[in-house]
């Protein structure tokens, strides 16, 4: 994990005005859809959807819970896909373990080698981590203090994501990204 985070921090430094020389890597926590929904609505539990999942939440950054910040990444969809591939190869049939079972949650936290592999294999997931790392760098360098509002940093985070996909020759899964980057960063 550390190597991936370090590589992404260097990527941010060479594709933006930010220096990452004094940036402490954040803690990365891998979560199911239900867990990340619960984290997002921690202060407003009455707003959690009835099924416990807000499908729009893929990743979160919390600058202040720990001294070096925390990034939450939703990984269950990638885990499920991996299981399908493995079981198909082995048995010729498809079996998906329920992503919210206790076993799979425990392995999400403990199996960091496999989480690193998940990031290696899934650039879409890696770009979500990159997006939150941009916010981490914006916060730790003090750039956010100069922003007219907290949303301002979204523009840079979304546009760097676009550049990341372009450099890796991967089709951007986010249509009209420039438009939304503008909308999301409006103060
Ligand atoms: Zn963002």
C-alpha cells in the first residue's frame, strides 16, 4: 500500500503546483458500501437511505480524525468482481459471496497485500484514491486555507483524475468531467 500511495503522491507533485516533500501519507481504510455510507452520515444518521447504502459514495477524505488524515475507499464491487473471475476459472460456474458478510469485511481490513493488488488491477479504484490524495495534499500543504470555500478544491481533484486516465490511456468513466468539475467546485 505504502508504495502505491507514495507513487501517487509523486504523481500529484509532478502534475500540479503542490510540493509533497512534507506530506505524511494518510491512513487508508477499505470499506463495504454500507460501511462507507455509515461513515459519511456519521453526524446525520437519520439521512441514511433505508437500505443502508448511498450508491454515490465511493471514497471519502477525513483530514482531522487522525494526525495524518484518513482516506476511506469502497472496495466491495471490485472484491465481488475478483471472486467471480476466480470461481469461474476454477469451477466453470459463478459464485459471488455476499460482500457484507463478516468474513469478507474482516479480510478487507487485514489483507492489505490483496488490497494493494486490487488497486494495481483497477485503475478506476486507483483514481478514486488519487482524488482523495489530492484533497489530502491540498489540506496538508495549507492550500485549503486559501480557498474561498471548501468545495473549491474539487476542480483540481477532478481535473487531475482526468489527466491520470489520459496518461494511462484509459477511457474516463466519468462523462462530462470538466462540466461537473466546474459545478462541484462552485462556491
Ligand atoms: Zn473531492
